[in-house]
């Protein structure tokens, strides 16, 4: 009789940068694209089999199944081609979150704790920093840039403009909501009201902040974050940093377990 075993790990590892995006991309590939590819394979197999029977002079005629196969393959190609832009966008988003996450890891040397992919209700917070100057939520936007010309993004009193245009969804509003959610989460778990600064990171973009822009939200290229942090005064004692980091790690694992049960 083989003795029962269990994992030596007390808890699951914390989530990785871009994990929610990668999970969504995998879901599209596994649940949608692969389904139609499989249907196409079966349809082609049936058609080939019927052609074999026809060549070997064994009835019936293959034309009916060939027509069915052509229809199924046509639908599959249509469905998969519609998925491709979404899959490319998700891949770009995942790569951006990983790049920003790897950059944020360097802040550990300055006393910051770094968490990735904190899952909420129908949303996720890409990254959370906890350190001497406070708590920060970081929303990564890996938006495509023009092939030529200046890639400038403007943060003004009306929000964010990309190449002079307002995006469909304002990342500033999104970042503010995420920061408030993390603030409530910490208040409920620690009993302390901690100020949480929302940050929107645009990898590879030149960000200009004008007079009147919301100063409570940092909109920046990730490499500019250390300079912003250096200007901040210390807000959290070492024990408060440890307390917030501990409760955030617990929240991440608890939500991971809840997601698995669904």
C-alpha cells in the first residue's frame, strides 16, 4: 500500500505578474480556439475517410461529408481569426505586466514588498507595492505605439489623452477604484486606514503631465517610478510595512483558493 503524501509547501506561491491576463489568454485558446480546431480535424478526417471509400469503389459518395467539412472548417477559420486580435492583445498585455513586474522587483532593495496580480471581483490589480513611503497600486497599460513619430501620452485635468485622443476607458478612474479597493481591504484586515496611491504605468511611452492633472494618481513610464518614490516622505514604520504585506499575501492566497472552488 502506497502511503498518502502531500505537498511540502504550506501555501501556494503568490501570483505572478500578468497571471490573470495569461489565464484569460489560455482560456480563449483552450475553450474556444482548440474546440473549433478539433471540430475541423474531425470534419477533415470524416471527409478523407469518405474519399477513401469513394476511391476504393465503396459507396456512398463523399460529397455530403466534404460539404459538411467545408462548412465546419469555414466556421472554425472565422472563429479563430476573430480571436487572433484578442489573443495578440492579451499576449502584449501579459508581456507588459511581466516587464513592469520584473522592474518593480528591483525596488525590494529599497525596502519595498512587491505583489502581483491581486484578484478582485471581476477585476485584478496588476501590482501592489508596500514600503516606507506607503502602499501603491500599479495598473499596467501596454498600449501599442505608432511605428513612427513621437509616442506621447498627456495626463491633464480631463484624464489621459493618447496621441490627442481620449481612450474608451479612462485608466485614471480605473486606478483610483483599484486603490480604494485595496485601501478597504487593508482597513478590514488590519484595522488601520492606510493611504494607497494609484499608479498607471505605460511602458515605452513618453508621459507629459500638465497643470491641473490629478496629483493623487501617478501616470508615468515605469522607469520614472523610483524618482517619484524618492520625493515621498516616509509614511509607514517597519512593523506597518510587514503588517500590510502579511495581510496582502493572505488576501491573495485566499482569493486564489476561492477562485479554484468556483
